[in-house]
C-alpha cells in the first residue's frame, strides 16, 4: 500500500497505521504491549468494583507486572520476536493494561521514562480512560510530547450515553470530548478506541459514534469487535440469553459504515480484535483468522464502491 492516499480515493482504501508510521520514521515500526501494574477507577471502587462489562480481570493486559517482569524486561522479551516476525526496526512502547494515567505523576514519569530509555524505542502509546487525565497528568504528557512521539489512546467505546451506562463505563461521551479537546490543544495525538456490536446498539448508533469522532477530528481510531470473554459481565448477559453477538457479515458492514464516515486524515490503527482462544466464549467466528477478516472487509468496501471519508460530513 502506498504511504499517501491515492487521488482520487479508490474503493477499499483506508489510511492504515503501519503506513502512517512508515511516513514518520522511515522504517517498519511495531508496538510492544506493556503492563505497568496500574489499576482503574472502575475496578478499585472509586467508580465501581465490577469494571466495564466486557473487561476481564487483567484489563486486556498480559499480567506481566504481577509476575514480576519490569518494563525493561517486557520490552526485551518482546523485541527480538517482533524483529524476526515483522522485520521491525523501531518500536513504540504501548501501555495497554487498565488505565495508564491512573497513578501519581511521579510514578507515571518514572515508568514512561524507563520505556523510552530502552533500545529501539521511538515513542509511547498510552492507553487510558478519558476521566483519568487531570491537568497535572496533561502537563507530564505535554513534556513527553515535546521530546518523543506520543499517541494518547482514550477508550470511548461508544458515543451513545445509554450504551456507556449499560456497559458500566463510568463516564459519558462528554468526558471523552473534553479530554480529547484538551489533549489535542497541546498538540498531542489522540486515538479513540471504539467497540462495534455493543449490547442494544443499532447500526445507526454505531454510525453516530463514527460521526462523533469525525466531528472531533481525532488523529486515529482503533476499532474492536465485541467478543464475550470468560468471567465478565458480558458472559452473564450472553449465557442468560440477554445478548446476541454481532455476526461476521454485520460486523464487516459496520466497519465499512464507520470508515466511510471518518475524515481521510484519520489513521486507522486496527479494524478488529484478537481474542485469546482460551478466554473466548462467543462469537466463534472471531477465531476465524484475522488476515481473512481484513481481506473480507476490504473486499466488501470494493463491492460497495466505498472508501474512508466517502460519506464524511454527511448526516447518518
């Protein structure tokens, strides 16, 4: 794929993350997922002890910190494999587990600086909640952004407040809008995480989330499918017959809907998720092969004669 968008845009086209990083760094760059042992206000009792209904006890992380592996060790353990498999030359330290700004500023600074000191690390991606970024943390992020590549990855999941309440998210869409705005005002890149197939969401609800993010001009979007993981509130809903997972064809259509509503400049970090086979309850098609799913999404975009940004600015 070319690094820059073709003119005019062609069916099946979207602005992928790998090409975006190639434009910036001039080489193959890959993320290294890290677990820094942080918690979450939706787990420690500040907001709730149940967490979001789709999230497992490890907060989508590896549990490496709990096993005593420091940040430097996690990077070292992953780097060689990623160099061999993906021919990566540089790496982004991706703080993934739980809420990675939910700690005193001094500890955050120490952890982030430790990552930046490691060989071939060229920047940071920090995953967190939009309600966990007070002004003192923004000050730290501003300083980091002035010396390295920084992408803040804020979990939105949906722009529909009724959905956010249903999934026990603990914040509304306004919280995301405010934090994204403050972050972008400092010149820091913002990536939004969204989930397609959430309980009781219609196709129009998912399109509304795309329009919401387009209006905020976020720099990047990461799309996940909703899959049911063992030991979560979603498993209870699913086994109780109160939730039916999105089917594969519906998911593909929803992704196409989403992409065509985003601006051409928005980077697409990912289009699907990677459920762990031992944790997945449903849907079974989520284990059917990521490469084939991505190919089918592109194929459907071609069939629909659509591309990222085709419907940007139009009302759902």
